């Protein structure tokens, strides 16, 4: 018999916010960073949890407004320095998507983590 919409499982699923990991390498000044930031912000505005991994976080300076800071404070949006080789990276439980923006190659640690059986 299927569980009702008020079941503990259904309630827990409503509380889970999927996680997006976006990876961005800055190639052409701030264009790549801007597109990555706008995608991350849009997903976060829609209630998603987003981690934007970027190799040059200084390229994001001046892009965030007060509403974006609210998304950061609520835990919907994180900006992280692109992981260097040797830095452990784990696929987060409940992760929804890992995105290579503009065809950049994921770090080896990320590729290894994704290849592990779930």
C-alpha cells in the first residue's frame, strides 16, 4: 500500500533540497564566471542548494547583490575555490547534478568520486 502524502518519508522528501555542484574555469575574463554565477543564483532562487566551484573566485567580484547575499546566508548558495588535485571531494548524499560549465574537465578527485558505486 503506498504511503500517504503525510507519511514521514514524504515529509522528509519535501525537506530535502537537491544539491547542484557547478564547476567553472574562468577562460575569457568574467564571461564564464558571470554565466556560472547567474545559473547558480537562479537555481538557488528556486530553492535548490548550489555549490559553485570556480578556479578564480575574484572574477565574481561585483556580481552579487543583497538578494544574493540572502541566498548565501540561508545556505542555498556557496562559492568555493576549485578543488586542487589531492583535495578530497565527496559526492554529497542526495546530490542532483554535477555540471561542467563550458565543457571544462572535472578534477580527477571529482571524477573518481562520481565513479564510485552509490
